[in-house]
């Protein structure tokens, strides 16, 4: 079903407000964002797939608030793929999180107990958003990756499935977060240039190829984190 103009306006306004009030997170995080000069240079960006590694539940906000508002304004609405199956104490806040999802235009994955969790079913919302010209964000690891080695987890093939269906360029993004949490945790984001997956690669090989790009960016971010 097509979204109404009114709802899309709510999502845009909500994401603008999130960027503004999200600046308060800088009290807790020292955010540093690096990107190619030409990236997000136009007044309006369409049909992009943002593919960052996943370090924190706050990643969708921290990635955006690190950008200048002019860049954020060119990107929004950004439709993020998120889970409905939260773990631990977060499950108690699911009603509130559902409201935040709705306001932020989040695309929810089907519940884990659903039988029809095929790749097309899980990613249908992302495909619809891209067809409407939106920018989408998908975390290819599928979960928050807490291990030190390897620094970036295995990429699931979903992002490559979306790419092969619509051909939207993928922007690889690496996030490095310091272990030291006081007084502020250093959070470094390294954006890469948009890439296209080689046509001869299948979904699994394409995911591995994209992961190598993110790993290379992660090494850059890690070096910047130490400065």
C-alpha cells in the first residue's frame, strides 16, 4: 500500500527533529565523521543503500547526527531496516519503540516466529522504499557485532539481494567505537564512495566482497580513532 503524503511528511519532520535533538548525544559520544568530498553533495539524494557495520543500538542516530544538516536534509527520509525481536530489557519498552519506529519511518523485519520469512518477504519494505526514491539503511551483519576479532561480522546476503533487484548504489560505511567510555566514547564514522557489486558474483560472494570494502574503511576509521 502506498504511503500517504501526510505520513511521509511526518517521517521527514521526525527525522529532522531527531537530528536536532540527537545532538545531545554528543554529550556522551565524541562523534567524528569522514566522507569523500563529493558524497551527498547534491541537494537531494535518491535510491541509495547505506550499508554500515553495527556497533550500537544508537547507530542509526549517531550516523546521522554526525553529518551536517544540509547533508541530512538531502538524504531524508532514510528508511532503516530494524528488528521487532528485541532482547533483554528492551523488550519491556517495545510499545514505545514501536511508536518511535512509526515516527521515524522504520521498516520492520517480520517477527522471528513467522513461517514465511523468505528473503523477498523480509525485504519487501526496503524494495518499496527504494522504488519510491528513498534512501535506505541496512546493517548487513544483522546484529550488533561486539567481537574484537574479526572487527566486522559476516555480511548476510540481503543487501545484495536488494541491490540486484533494483541496482541502487551501495554506500559502504565503517563505524569504530572506542572501548573507553569515560568521559565520552569516541565514535568514528568513515563513509566510502558508492559501489556497485560485480555482476559475476552471487549474493553470498557479493556480501563477502562488500564486507571487504567495509573492513578497509574500518581500518581507516580505527586509525583516526587513535589520533
